[in-house]
């Protein structure tokens, strides 16, 4: 067991320093959007995750035009802008407000959704987007106004602060005690899950009482932690089944309650595709617990 633990520590250190176009090593808190520095020239620096953002989005356009726009953009003296990944877009949200972007960092526009660079694994005509309320999901390219639809899909570009190699596949390390360490975030996850669906309050109680892997500090994950184990390359379930063999294509609870005006609902991730939305706390959903590993 000591040898396995040592190997996990070594792998954690390697993963934390591994090059890649994004880093989850500093996963933001639920109510934290970007640890930001506003720059002259219309950009925002998120040094904690090694990214620079376009401060004011570029308006509504098709996904194809958004891709071209990003590749041609010159802003703040930089020419290496790109469309963000779905996870990068999701992690600038502040789920303690609605709309879910801090207007002091990202001024409000008429956007209902923002394009990512990624398409649904099972349908390339559906693109992963975030919405102004804080959700995430795949939508048809044709839904935006410029493609003949009725909704406003905008583009906000991002760039890497340093040159990166391609990101490695997300590594998970089984710990031999029915727990799994995410070598990128450092979080330790319950490998199995609760034996039955339950209400949010019961799920909270289950997490507090869980004794697993010689630890009793388990908790319900935040929405950003839960979304971090979504595997965008998979569907039904959209999660790494080698790491989580009991995972189901179902909705899972997070600890993140809706903003204060609607505390009767909370955020969930539906692991059929990976959609982030919310539901009533009295509903019956699944729970996978987590604990801090670092």
C-alpha cells in the first residue's frame, strides 16, 4: 500500500507539471469565476490557470465563423487566440449569481450562449456551449441566429499564456481501496457510488457519514468538481468507465445550490452526455462523493 501511495504522489507531481492547453490543478471554487487581472487592450488574465481571455465577447456568429474569427483575431498585441474548450468556458462562471459571469470582469452582452471548440462525441453537428445562466451542454450548430435559428450564440476567445504541448489524457489512479485519485486535480473520488438514488438532503447526509479508504472527510462535490470528471470523448455514460466502472448514464448531485433567490434547486451533471443543469432538491438523483487529496 505504501508503494502504491508513493507512486500516486509521484504521478500527481508529474501531472501537475505536465504541459497542456489547460490546467485543472487549481480548480476554481463554486462562486469563483476567474482570479483575474484586467489588462489594457481588452483582455483578462487568469494566471492561476495560465489563460488570457477576451474581455468583451465578439458577438453572435455561426460556429464556423467563430472558429475563423478566433484564428484571425489580433487583440492586446497577441495573435494566437483560439476558441476555448468547454471546460475552460465553464470554469469562468460564478454560480453564485445569475447571469453567471461577473460583470466587473466580463461586461454583459446580449449573449445567451458561448461557443466552445468541441463537438459532441456522438454527433459532430452539436457543439458544446455554455449558457448565461451557468449551464453547459451540446447544441445544434443551426440554433444560432446567423445559421437560421432563434438564439444568440456568441464567441469569447482565449489564449495560452505559455506555449504548451498537447494535453495528455486525463489520468486516474485507483488507490486499491475503492477510491480513485484524479492526477490532474488531486481530488480523491469514491470509485463506486451510493447504492440508490436519493434526495439532495439525504445525499448530503450520506456523504458526511461515509467511511471509505480509511477516511471520513468525504463530501458532495461542487458543480465544477463534478464537471471535471466529465469525459467529453464519451457518451452514455460520459465518464471514464475504467476509473469508475459502476458509473451510470444518469444525473448526479453537486453541492452547489442555485443562487440565493432559488435555494430549493441545485446544480447537477447528467452523465448521459455531460450536460450541466439544475433540479429540485427533492428529486431523486445519484451521488458520488469526493475528498481533498492535497
